[in-house]
């Protein structure tokens, strides 16, 4: 269905059917387009973000362990 037909249909009260803003195809009930994939989440971005966050937590943990080792040495040496 052309974008012009969609626009005219919505102006004239042409039903409550949703159409993809990218390609004009009928949208699924979950808001995604079966043709072009509009509205689908990109799992690779989420996985990359989670990986970055996990690496940051591991780095913080390692830094804290090094600080604790230095504190232990200071206590043992009596400094």
C-alpha cells in the first residue's frame, strides 16, 4: 500500500489498522513490521552494553582487590 493511500485513508477515517512508517506494510499487533523489521529491538546493542557494564564491574572489583592488598601490607608493616 502506498504512503499516499495510507495518509488519505487515515484522514478519511479509514480504519484503525497500523501501517509501517518505513515501508507502508501492515504492522503486527506488537508494533513491528514483518517486511522491513521496523520496531524490532537490536539485541546486539543490548548485548554490547551489558558486556561493557560487566567489564567495568570486573575492573572495579580488581581495583578494590589491589587496594585491599595494599592496606593489608600497610597494616602488616605497621606504617
